[in-house]
């Protein structure tokens, strides 16, 4: 359930564009229900850096997300881009290693 009709992305602070994606602050896999509307690129960055477990355990608020070094660097980088800017978002090496370790 999204609260209100935001006009500013709560992660990066830029105006929202034509496309929005809902981000569950606590992942749906852990029965999270509260969502926030983000730019697609902001939403994808979160999931390219953090696992579902990390989101549940440590990064379940916008403040905590912005404190993560990779997210903070992304927010600084994206600040000057237009609202509908979109580019490829790749999973970080650390996230790939965490996922590979779980499969072993």
C-alpha cells in the first residue's frame, strides 16, 4: 500500500517521471506490505546492491538505504540526471558473490 501521491523520489530526491516502480521496504518474501514509489533506476539499484535478507534485516527504511555506501554514491551520481533517465544497472560484484555463496 503506497502512501500518498509523491512527486519526489524518496531515495534520490529528484522529481518523479512518467514511470514509477513500487519498492517494498520489507521484501514481499518476508511479508512486507509498505511500499514507496521510486524511479525504476533507483529501484533497480537497490536490488543490484542488496539481498532480500539484507533489505529485511538492515535496510528496511529509506534513511538506512541512503546510508549504504553504494546507494549513497549512486544518489550523488544520479542527482543531475533528468527524471526519466534510465541506464543499465548491473549487480555489484559483492552481491554476485553473496548469491553464489548461498548456492553452494
